C-alpha cells in the first residue's frame, strides 16, 4: 500500500458519496425545519421529555428515511458481502470513509450520537451472518437488510462493567427451554427493540471465558422488564437497565453456540474499534479546521486571532497528532485486511484510545478559540465533545485499551497469527 495517497478506488468513492450528500441529504436537512435536529435546538428537538427522555418519533423516522435513501443508492451496505447487496468493503475503506464523513461535521449524512451514517456499520447483521444458524439467518437477515428488525445487546451488568466474563446473569436448561435470570444495563436501543441478545452464564465460574451463552430474547417475554432508561451526558437516551425473572426462551434462541457467547462479542471488536477511531479522528479534524477558520476571521483588538502564537501552537499540536494518528489508522486497517483483524490488536487499541482522547481535546480547544460562542450550543463543539467523551469509556475504556497494548508489549499476550499462518 502507498501510505502517501488514498487508494484510487476509495478516493473515487468518496466523491460519489459527496455527490449523494449534496444531491439527496443536504436538501432533506432543510425540509420541514429538519435543521432543528442539528442547530442549537438539537438535543431538545431529538428528545421526547414526556416519555422518559427517549428519542422523538420524528427524529428516528428522519434517520430511517436517510438510511432508506442511502440503501437505494447502494451506499448503506458498503461493508457487507456482495451477495447481500454490499460492496465487500474493506477495513481500510471503512476507516477512510468514516473519517471523511465525520470531518464534515454534524448532519444527516453522519450523526455519531446514535451511530447513524449513510454508510452503515450494522454490527447485528454482521454477527447474524457469522454466527446465526441457517434457520436464524433465514428469519433475520431479510428483515435486518430491510431495516425492519434487529436486537439490542444485553452484555454489561450493573455491578461488573468492563469485566465481561464476570456474569451474574445465568441461564439453566429446563427441557426444551432455557430459563434466564439476572440484570443488564446500557442496553442501547432497548426502547424500540423487540429482541435483546442476552449473554448469560450457563456453565463454569465467574472469570471463565467459556460457559457464557448468548440468547435471542423477546423483550415482551413474561418476566422481562425495562427497569429504567439511563440519562447521560448526551441526550436523548435509549440506554436501558433491564431485569429478567424466570424468562423462558426455546433452545433455538441460542446464538453462536452453547457456551461460546464470548466469541460472539469478540468477533467484531477490532473492526468496530478501528472504525470508531476513524470517526473520532474525523470529528477531531473538523474541530481543528473550524478553529483555524475562525481564528483567521476573528479580529479582536484589530488583528486576527491567527497571528497569536497562543492560538497557533495548541492547534499545531493537535494537527500534528491528527496526522500521525491518520497514518497509524490507515496502516492498521490495511494490515487487518491483509493479515487478519486480530493480527494487529495492539495497534487497534492504540488507534482507538488515542483517537477518542484526541477528539475530546480538539473539541475543547475549538471551544476555547471560539470563546463564549464556542461554549454555546450555537456551535457543534459541545455536542461533539459530549458524544465522543463516552468513547473513552465504551467500546473498551481507554484504560482497558492501554492494558491490552501493554499485554502485547510486555509479553503477557500474543497476537493472533496472520491469515494462513499457524499460531506458535
């Protein structure tokens, strides 16, 4: 790979996406005051305060319309296999595209508050294609491709957070059924989901990697209850804490094999993390660009802010970090495509934690350069900061990512062997 230039096919596709955004998406933002979802009214317009703070119906319908248009234009399924209407998109392609879209700022083309994008990253569908039984795929894939079905993820527990193997939620077999008991938290999308992918311990002890099983669990099952919706730094909320008391599901609800649930979670960790890193880099670049632009225009005391080293130097530091991070993201994504997603796990973690941190720093600096206006909701920096601040905790907290890097550095862990090479 030539790291000095974006591969030509991807560069050409970025122009196609830009044309689609200008032709289809930008006009839609201006219709029916849809811009209210992105200007200073954004959080209020998106939030149904009378229904527990969940997203408003018109906001979610608008996002669905964008996805429908993107799918009709052939963009939404870019990373999926061609047999399912995709383009066999690569990790490098997805990284470049996600950075490009995020660098455009807030808009219907890409709103990272809820992982919305004209180029989809449908983890649920990818999991179904990889782990679903033939019966499950026949039932779920058509619905998921059409955007008419999906499931929330019930992984995290109230008392255990990042320790995914310490699960108090358990399930035991009773004839042809399984009985689930326990609690889950941060179930994103649970306000609408008709199914929740519940991870429960079915054998072994706390801390064991084996013995965790995933169950496709209907949210209207007897004993399944949404206890509360968790309000966050970044409203609206679709994050629920749920409880299960003697919830019964059939044996065919098992997803990914009995006792193999942890593998379901881990499969797309690296793909998600490199894509998230690219999005954070794009958002950081947007903040840097806007700060530079404003500093050249704003002239207090008769001269442009841009002439002050106190303005220049912090932005130079951020731009330098962005350039180095971009090179590492591109190299890492290329290596994932060439040698396998888990052959460069240390570099994926480096990209992820550093990009999320850089985005927060860039948003903060953009606020500072813009002064009071930057602190207001009339600029997008506070929104970007609030959203990307969560990624220093979710997707694997930055301490977890750093510990992962240290594991490889100091020999406590080993990289998975490249494709076609046996592990030693």
